[in-house]
């Protein structure tokens, strides 16, 4: 899209970005959503990376956003390696499936490499991210505590051959530990939306509770 602009988020975008995530995620994974609250609290968290906070602007309107935080890998000897995690990433429902999310991610990947980061790990739907170079955590021997390999834990190398076969334990930022009561109170600042069930919530449940053995 020739009229698509990708730039860093600015203070004046904050409310638009929060509304964007609310519209993109409402009733998608659970009744309601909290991604707009996550976007709100991330900006002041110590793990937030403002240089990788991007918005897409189409015809003067903010239609997509991605935010990144610092996370880490810890090997079996206790050695820590800093990596990246992104989320939330949202695209306005009316312009989804048009390549905007792809363009947004590729821009952020390019900048992350320039900043010296070696890898990205996320929890997400494989259907959405394998085309962007993400692989199962099992293939890189990356797990969570308890030697569990979640099906939704996806990993991307930014530096070729960064993973060398060692087992790593993934630790995401504490910023993702959302207080549900605080999120509910924050949502009252927005126009009322009805919480409801839809089939995508069952898909989310299956992905988020599945492990690879």
C-alpha cells in the first residue's frame, strides 16, 4: 500500500492505539479482552522498548500497532540472554488480511536486528506467525519452567544459527501479569461493548493449553 506509513507511536496516538486493540481483540480469545489495558500499562514499564513501538497509519488513520518488551532466556547453567517479545499486536478489523500486520512486523524485525537483538519469543497462534519465520519452541529447545514446551510458544531467530542446541528456559516480562480487576476498571473508560462467546475462544483455549511432547 503506497499510502501506508509505519512510524513510532507518539503521545497523541495513545488513546487511538488502545481503542484499536480493544476493537481488534474484543471477544476474540475470551469474552471481552484486556489487550488495550496491556498497551496502556506497557508504556511505563521498565521492560518496554519504545524504539520498537510502531503504528501503521493508513490515509491518516492509525490502523495497526505492535509493542515490544525485553524478555530473557536462561540456560541450564543459569546463563541469561536478553531477547525480545512482542505483544500486543493489533490490526483494525476493517483492514485485516491486507498485509498490514506483515509490513508492521517486518519493519520491527529489521529495527530489532539493527539494535543487536538475536531472537524473539512469543505466545501466539502458529497459523498467524509461521509465515513470518517463527518455529515451534521445541525445534530450538526453548521451554518454560517444568521442562514444558507449550504449543503456543513460538521462536524466531534474528541472528542465523543463534540457537546452538542448548536447552533454554523462556521468561517473559512481568509486565504481562495483568490484574484483571484493574483491567476491568480501565475498560469502563471506553464505549460499552457486550462480552460474548464466539468459536475463536475455543480455538484460543486449545492452543494455549496444548503442549508438545
